[in-house]
C-alpha cells in the first residue's frame, strides 16, 4: 500500500464510512460507558505493549468480550482508539491506521449484532451453559468471515492478488485461531458478569499474554535464523554474481518437492533451508575459479568439487539446520555412484540431498546466464526424467513435475546482463549438465561445472 492506487484508497474510505455507520447509533444506545472505556483502554494498552515488546498478537479476546458484553455500536468503538493510536510501521501511516480501525469496528459490530440477535446477552448474564456457546460460536464465525472478506478485498486491490486467490482459504485458516480467542473472550464476558467482576475477567488475559510472549520469542529466533541464512546467501551471491538468485529458487523448488511428497511443515522448512544454502561452500572456493571464463582443468574441477564439503563444515555448528547439513554435503551425489564428494549410491544418499539435487538441476537448466539461455521448463523436466534412476531419484523428479503442473514456475534472469546478451549456444543435452556431471560431460561449457 505504499504507492496507493485510487481504487485502493476508495476501498479504505468506504470501509471507514462503514465503520462510522456502525458507530452512528451509539448516542441513542443504552451504553455502559465505563465498561466501554475500560475495554477500549485495555485493548489500546495491549497494542502499545505489543509494539514495544515485540509480542505479536491481535488481542481478539478483548474485542470479542466487548461483542459479548456491549451493544453493537458500543462494541464497535472498542478497537478504534487502539487501532488509530498504534503506529502501523509502514507508509502510508494514516491510511493504514484508518483501514485497521474500520476493519475491526465493522467486524466487532457484526459479531455483536449476531450475538445479541441470538440471545447471547441473556445467556452470558445468566451463565446459561451450554446454550451460551451457540450465539458465541455464531458471533466468532461472523467476526472471522467479515475480517476475511475485508482482507481479501484489500489484497485484491492493493497487492493485485487474483480475486479468486485473495479470498481462497482465508476463512478456514483463520477460524480455528479466532475460535480460541473467542473462547477466551466468552470466559472474560462470563466472569465480568459474575460476582467477581471485571478484575477477574481481565485475569483471563494473563495466560494469553504468556502464550503471545512465547510465540514472540519463537518468532525472534526464527528471524535470527533467517538473518543468518540471508547473510550466507548474500556472501555467495557477491562472490559468484552470475548465479544471483539461484539459491532462493532452489530453496523454493525444494520446498515444492517436499510438500508434494507429503512432508510435514517442519521438514519442508528444513528442505527450504537446504536448497537456499546448498552452494554456501563456494565461499571456500577461490574466486578466480568461480569467475573463470574458459574451461576448467581437471585440477581446478577437483577444487570446485570440494564445495559441498566446505559448505558442510561451514554450517556444522548451526543446530537449527538439522538434516539440511547432509543435503548440503551430498547434493552432488548420483544414484549410480558417479557423483561427489563420496560416490554414494541409491539409498545411501540422504533423502533431503536427493530433493535438493533435483531442485538444483532444474533451476540451473531453466535459468538464463550470461553465457547461455535457459531451457524451457518442459525441456528441463524431460531431461530430469531421462536421467531419473541414474543421476536423480525418480520420486523427486515426479514430485517436482506434479508440483509444477499445479503451481507453475516463473524464474527470474539471474545474470547481471540482460537475457538478450546470452549469445553462447545452449548447454548440450544429457544428464542435466547444469549440475556438473564430469563422468558424463568431460568437456562441459564454461561455468556449467560450477553448478
């Protein structure tokens, strides 16, 4: 939203007007102003603490408690001060604050209206369980639906996400987390109406804050991991500028294969790390060899073939990489045993290394370099299939093919020079030459062996 399109601005203005319409009946509503003020203050304080401490949390329990306790116009006002006072962190600042305030006001109003229409207020006051769960569940579903609908609109307009994708799956993904927040909000509302009063209700937030803090710690650790990987990849890109962007795309292709194979999310993330860092060992290879324009001598080729071992040594002490370390070490092994550095065969090669080998070869063949044009995706897949069983694991090749059929592939030019300057002939066919198989290609094109 930094360069705001007129239609996006109009969408935000319409959302703002919708939020104001939700608040219009407030002067004519019998509102417990002290409760409204307390909930709005708690929500705004939570947002400020989140900004200062890095605790990532939307604090929906406070908003849903307001929907269960207050008339709809009063409930809609609760998130407005906090949303308007909390910096958005990105420009345009004012428009983002207005958007967030309007979105939450509309969602809370809709949830409160649903809850009151189903008799939820009386159920909360009388602690009528389990019936109190029915209007609360309906209110939570409406709250989630409104947020999803409004978010989809802003994605389609501001981020130019295709309309179908903008709303696809958003409701299902957010319903369970918001339902948990809704349960906490219902507990707050019931305790608020009990003899113990608002103080007891606010105590419900303590375990939620602890969980948010724990999540924030995890998020910080993950950010540190990402920074470590980014620094290593940038160092490789600086040293071997011809393949800039290759590491990230290999990580993405590895992730696609892993997902197609049905691996769990944690392992998919490890495979992504493995793909991104597979060439980190190039930092230990003399720059003159990486940038040499002519064919490599056998001695120079042997030096470059040490980069998997260099890479493994570099990342050995990084515990969060897990099995990615073995993928870095073995991604140039071949099923027939003619690969390097150890000449492993078949099942001796770790599964993660077989995934990265296919992803690496695919991106190398389809990427345009300054010395040759990239192959079409179909031609690269045909080459991988031809070499499956000898050089590559057929399962991984099949998984990549299925993933590409489903999601497509849109690589970027990785050389500093434009694609139009690629005047050298294309790489010779056979055994995915982009990953350097000296036993099959004794005289590869310049730089091809460096993959």
